[in-house]
C-alpha cells in the first residue's frame, strides 16, 4: 500500500500481511474494501462552538458542573466546561425542520443557551457543525483488510459509545490477529471479528439512537411556562428536570452498553444453550454465560481478577480441587497460551439464574469474554481448545 508523508510529500510503499483501517468516518479503507454504509443518515444536527468566555463562570447561577444543559422552548443546548475556567464547548441542538447550519444565527442561539445578553463578550476559538447519524458498514473485512472504529460504524454520540465501541473493536481484532500471527490459531479465527462485532454494533447503535430520539422529543416539547415564576413554573421545571434526568442518567452511566454486551453467534465460543441476560443502556447482569464479558470480581486478597489474568486465555478455577490437567495439556499441544487462576473464596457476583454452577470452570479469552464454562473439563479438551482458537470446523 502507498503512504504519503503529508509534511514532505514523500511516498513510500509498504507491504503488510494485514491492514486495519482505523481511518475514521470518511475511511478510504472502507471504500476500498467495497463496504457500504447503511442506516439513518441524519438523526440530529448540532452547531458546535468552542468559545473563550472568562466572564461566564461568575454568571452561573446553578451548581458548577462539567456539563450544563439549557432547556427552554426557544433553544436547548449543552455547555461543556473544557478547562473549568474560561473555555467552553457549546452544542446548539438544531430543531427538526430548521434550515441549514449557516441559516441559523449562531451568536443568537449561543446567547440564548448561555442565558446572556448582547453586552456579554466571548471569542470563538473554533466551530464545527455535525450530524448525529446511525450508519454501519455492510462488512468489516475483505480478506486481509479490516475496518474498525468510526470507519466501521458511525452513530449519534449518545451514551458516548463511539470511542468505546472503537476500543472494543480493537480489543477484539488485536487478540485474534495476535493469535494467528503468533502461530497458535489458523486464519479462520479472523472470521470471528465480523461475526462478533457487527451484531453488537448494530444493536448498540439502535440503543443510542432510540435514546437520542427520546431526548429530541423531550427537547421539542418543553412547555412555554418553564421559565415562569411561582409554583406553576416550579412544577414544570421539576417535571422536565425529572424527565431529563431519567433519559440522561442512562447515557452518562451506560454500564449496560459497556459491560452487558455479549457475543451470541461466534464461531469461536463454546455455547452451552443458556441465554445471556438482557441488558439496557445503563444496567446489566454480570454473567459467565459464554459470550458475555467475564464478570469482574475481587480475589480473597482484595486484588482485581483482571489484574491476575494471563495474556492469553485464563482458566478461572472456582474449586482448586478440580482437575484441569487435560485442558492444560490440550492447550500445550496446540501452543495456546493458557493460565490457570484459582479464585476460590472470591467475592463473586454469581449468575445463579443463568445456570452457573459453582464450583466450576470459566475459560476467559484475552479480551475478557467467556469462551466456555463448565463444571469440569469436557471429555474432548482438544476439541474445546480447537473451537476457541478458530479451528473448530
Ligand atoms: C460531538 C461528539 C462527541 C462525542 N463524544 C464521545 C464520547 O463522549 N465518548 C465516546 O466514546 N465517543 C464520543 N464521540 C465519538 C468519538 O469521537 C468517535 O467514535 C471516535 O473518535 C472514533 O475514533 P476512530 O479512531 O475510529 O476515528 P477518528 O477519531 O476519526 O480517527 C481517525 C484518524 O485517522 C486519520 N486518517 C483518516 N484518513 C487517513 C489517511 N488516509 N491517512 C492517514 N490518516 C488518516 C484521521 O486524520 C484521524 O486522525 C463523540 C463524537 C462527537 C462528534
């Protein structure tokens, strides 16, 4: 592939066995592999302005916060504290049906959101207008070229999941590639990337979109008397505040999206027929159902289980008497890195309702998802090792 140095203009050619396009929403790698984006092209439009306004902080009448929302029927927006003193990012959420970005009076909107009059001074440091979208590439791979992050999926930045999802893509693809390039997995292990990440991407993007739409509806129905003085105004503010909290607490504390997602149709996971627990944007149930994120818990000495895991697979053993020699031997035969970690006495958040029988064994992958679980080592340990390394047939 050709690389051009933007500073010097020098061009050089690089030969590589694998290529990952982490080149953002306009990804040329996505286009090169023939993947097409589909979904919802425009969910919301936002005029964003980064300003320097030293006089703003002293005018704030509400509690100081990183993010402050302005809600009224004229204009709703968010104001983010960038340096905690004088730099602010102001999002002006454009109303459905409003004209183009340039037809909207940026200054007037900004003053409405900030609650300041014409005599208030600020400098614009930069501005960027953007669309909230829900678009997913039709495929994440063509032979040895992959796409990850915004190159593969773009969605409305609700629940702050865009970057998190990109990191999850990288966690996933990096261990699969390392396994193959390290010589202990066939190239077929790479099929798991799209099989695992595409459905999650699709699912989560819909969560994010439906919450964004709820927020857009709320913004569009703010009663005119929200700024009224007296008990009636108080009642309206309280009601809108409650609704705003209920919608937004989920996006700002989105543990479900980050920890509850699971891979339920992977070629390299040994399923046991148990359904993974459902999750919402904010809530999830820690579970050892294969495909789920390995539950986090503390060991008897208080240390984190994640810190004790090996770099490859980790077999969590809840009963130190359980004989795991056959699985260790099978891993050795195939060159699969496997560490055994005794976790007896740990403070375990069990998922008894989902079929985990303790004491038991849980095989955790390098990306901390459960590859297999059982009460004892299976009768065909080599078969299990082959499945989780992508040679399962
Ligand atoms: C207003 C807003 C708020 C957001 N808030 C959050 C949040 O709170 N939490 C969150 O998780 N996500 C958030 N996101 C989403 C997040 O910013 C993106 O999902 C994330 O930046 C995507 O990372 P990426 O590395 O895939 O792509 P990018 O960040 O776009 O990086 C791609 C890089 O590739 C480079 N590049 C492109 N083409 C080439 C080329 N041909 N050669 C060399 N380099 C190239 C680009 O210059 C760029 O540096 C937000 C997005 C927006 C718009």
